[in-house]
């Protein structure tokens, strides 16, 4: 008995089953099994693959790089008094030892040292796409961990303010590269039905890094204890340098560079126990292939269609003799026994086509400008606009003003009571936000992305109103409660979804350009909010969260009108529905009256969330 895939993107299971059976007439039979004779009808489509320990452990390993981002922000959030010997004369050592207990900073020098990390993050994000396209996602992360290790050593051995600032800048570049590659790699190896779950680990890792980085810095009270704390991300880097090369490369990248056997082996490893034929086909069709000699675009779909047509012509001549096809690909054995049917002819033809792709045909990687202008195989302007808006809204929602104790409403309220009250409040805020992230992990692949985004932005808008009311009229307890609630609901949607939705809506040929642009804008907005928030606080402090509330409310409306639902949807289907110029996706439908005539237009609230 065949196992048919479950319904995807609102289609019923009957329609999906029919499509799955029809797809076997054109997809190559490739199975992820070990040393077994197999019957393809007994294996479920890998696009319906469930939980995978291999993918989970790989995601956790990649998450160590992301923890370094949160850690690097967190340690300077509370360690100023531990690291710095504040001096109006500028940077210098407190004594002449090789590793002084403290480093002399002026106020401006410390501000530069703290703010240089997002500048490095911007530069790292700019080059992340080029690096991942050149050496691969996994290898780029390994090389980037070497850069992170170098930055950690520079900070841990710093003797002057310039030395410390240089280390922050280097580790900032590593953070930027991580932000541009980690989610791309995880999104390309994750099963379709679990993309949201694995993608949510990015924000979870940032919050964990913030939490434990702040805790470690607060307890580093010894003379040189802060050096161990600021250099600790180097430990994460060493672990990844040792273990990441043991994980598979992204199959999408391997197909881009025409490493067909390696790509097939990687996909088999990731989807062990599933029929990967349809997913293999989708990966091939997601490439943008150009003929360098002719100079015009040619795509795989025509070749595959011709192969399927040729196979169907000989389907009536099935042979009764038993055949066996043994293919050894590292430690994976693929074996097919039974009648030689049209499916078998298609398997041989399609695999031959993939393996013998002409050398002069090169995979075309679309640039940022081409993608923004719609000059790609698919017009991605609408989807790119959605990704950009979500990434920018992360910073415009006011999280920086809430989270970091060196500035913001938490410091203003709690500093009069105790200098350490604000840092401890930030620690508690991170700790209490973890349940929100775990709740999102459990719900993101069931409720959908739009529901979480709308709920998060709506909740943040309400919280901004409460914070503003408390700042104008009091009491401070209401402000603090609203601040905690705001960060909680941020981590239920806006903190998580923008990071992984890029890999759910952008095809692989433009994915590097999209992540480069979106992550670069994220770091630019981080720099901008870091500069503007103190300025606004000094001029009109009570109106700060009124501004943030306007941004979150505008974000709520933009998500409702323009951002598509991507839960359980293949990228090709999302692109087909939403390619072209920017357009409204929420459209009223015609409703029939009881008499059968067409009535007015309506749309339920549930439809708005799932559109």
C-alpha cells in the first residue's frame, strides 16, 4: 500500500494523492534507504518528511554561531564598570602589566567600542552572499568561525581601548556573516513541514546568548574574569570548526555548482527513509541556468518535460524481466527491483540529464539589483518587498530601546533605585521571553506565519500604548509590566519569522542576494536606532514609544495586506502565486445568498490570518 502525502497549502489529500501518483511519471526514483531492496510505492514523499534528528543536531550546531551574536551584545550590556577604567584623557592602561585588570576608556571611546559591532555586522552581511556562493553554506560557516575566534582572542587579550575595539569590529563582521548564512543553510536542509520549527532556532539562540552573556558578565568580578567572558564565543567557534565539516553541505548549493552526486548524497542523508524524487526535481527546477554561448536563459523544465513524454511513449512496452539497479553513493545504497516501467526509464533519463549537464551551461546567481528590479526568471519584487519590510520592522518596533540597559526606558525607571537594577531587569526579561519562543516553536508550523506576525505586531502596538500612557501619567509599575509583555510578544512572531521567511519565499538562484540585502538592512537599522533612540529620549522621552507604536501598527496593516502565508508551501508555489509587482493579497470573495444569487463581499477574520 502506498503512503500518500498530506494536504499542502489548503489542497485536499485526494488532490495531493492524484498529483503525487502523476508525478511519478516524470520524477526520478531516488530513495533514502540503507542496503534494502525497495518498492517506491511504499515510501512517502520526502516533502512530507517529519522530524529528523540529523537536521536537528545540525541546526543546533549552527546555532552556536548565532549564540555568539547574542553573547557579544549581552556582555557589554552590563560590563562597562568591570572592563573600563573611565578616564577623560582617553584610552590607556591602568597599569603596565601585560594584561591589565581594566582598560582605560573615555566615554566616547566606550561608545565607539560598543557601537562598532553592528558596523562590522553590516559589512559581514554585505559579503555573506558572495562567500556562501563561492565556497558553500557549510564551509562559509566554518571559515567564519575562524574569524569569530580571531575576534574573541583580540578582545580577550586586549590591553588598550583600540585593541578591544578592533576585536569587537572583527567579531561584528563574523556576526554579520552568520546572520546572512545560518538561516539560508538551515532553511535549505530543513524538511518542508518543519521549516518554521528549525528556523525559529535563530532567535532562540540570540536570546540564550543575551541571557547567559549578561549573567556571565555580571559575575565576572575578578580582575581578569571579564577577559574569559568576552573571549568565550571562541569556544563555540572551536566546537563548530571541529564538527561542522562532518555535516552535509546544502543540496541546493551543490546543485548550483553541478556536484550532482554530492547533492544527491546530501539529500539522501537528510531525508533518510523517504522517497526524495519529487524534492530532487523541485531542487533542479529552482535553479536559474543560462547558456554562456547563446547568452539566453534556458531552464531545466523543458528538458524534464521532454524526458517524461519520451518515457510515456514506451510505457506500453513494460518488460517482464527483473532488473536491479545498484547505485553506491558513499555509504548509501539505492536498489530497485521489479518490472521495468516508464518510471524506470524516466529515472535513468532524468538522472543522466542531471549528471551530464554541459560544462558550458553555468548556474546564474541573480544579483541584488536584478532581484529588486524583477529582472530574474521569476519577478520577485513583491516577495522581496515583504522580506525587507519585515526585517526593517524588527528594529523599528523599539526592541533596542527596551532591551539594552545602557539606554532606554528600563534604565530611566530603575537606575534611581540601584545601578544594577536595569541590567538585572534585562536578564529577567530575556529569561521570561524564552517561554514565548518555545510556544512559537510549537505553533509556527500549525498556526502559520501570518497569524504569529499579526498577533505579535498587534500585541506590541497595545504594549506601546500602555508604555506611553505610563510615561505620561504613571505609574512606573505599568510601564515595566508593559515592557516585559512587549518583549514577550515580540518573541512570539516578529523576533522569529523575519529571519527564516526569506528562505521560504525566495528561490535558490536569488536567495543569496535576498539575504545579503535584508540582513544588511537589519544591521543598518540597528545602527540607526542606536543613534536615534538616545537623541529622541533627550528631546521628547515620553513620545518615544508613541513613534514605535505607529511603526508596529503600520507593520500590522502591511502584513495583513501584503505578506503571504508560507506554511507547508513549496517555494515554487509561493512564487507562482505572488510573483510580479507589489500587490494586495487579501481580496474579498463573492458569497452566494440562500437563493443562489451573488451577494456582497465578505471575509472572515480567520481567512485574513491564513491568506
